[in-house]
């Protein structure tokens, strides 16, 4: 039986063994045999992901730039901040510098780190680094092959309203919008 109000030392699980059961292009899946803090055997299924980075471009007039793209798990088009998967050995800043231009056509003169999130820590190791980009200059986009996107320009205040009313559901975008609201005093 589990317990609540545990001290930190009572929360740790011990990994007994692990096995990669799937190796994919974007992520791997690992099954771990663990021992609970009380000594019981259990399994954990973990999506091993290299991480990602996300940027909210905001121009001098207070407009932000999001992208619409089809998301297969939900069978719908979603509105999100530009983001990408980290390539092997790539730093998050390099990733968002690439992604902002590929997906929106902008180059940001200033890119500020505003933290990182673990969007689904119950089963996935992905850490997403978050950035706000300002000092935008348009140079034209160049999406990846098989990437179909539409850039959407919105007043930051309107994007925040969309976050509040549930129109925007993407976790990384929600966090970035709330961080931008604080940064820009909205």
C-alpha cells in the first residue's frame, strides 16, 4: 500500500533492471523493473527522449507568433509556439535559433532563456527548454521536409486569453505565454 506525506528519502525507487523494448527515430522505450520504497516489485515504462526547445517570438508591437500544425495523436491541428527536438549533442539555444527561422521565418536579435519544463514526467524523460525571442527580423522560413505549418500572428494579450479559455492546449506554449505575460507586464 502506498503512503502520503512521505519524507524525500521514502520516495525513491530502486531500479533492479532495465531493457530497451523499442528504438525509434525520435525516442526509445525502456521497461524498468523497480523496487518500491516499501520493497515491492513493480514495472515502469519510460519514453526516453533527447529533449527539446521552444521559443515564443514577440515583436516590438506586442504581437507573438505561433504555428499551427497537425498533431497525429489528437487527429487535429493545434496552435503552438515554435519548437523542435534537440539533435544529438545540440544545445537548446542552437535548437530554438534554428526552429524560429524554419517555422516562422524570423531571426531573433535577442533570445532569453526562461527555464525548462518536464511536460510528462510520469512516463517521459523529455525536458523542454523555454525561450522568449525579441528583436525580430523577417528573413523567410524553411520548414523541415514533411513539415507543414502555418504561422499565426496574435497580440500577446489575445494569445493569453486563448490560453485561459482552453483554445491553446499545448503545455510548453501555455507555460511560455504565462512567462511572457509576467515578463511584459500583461
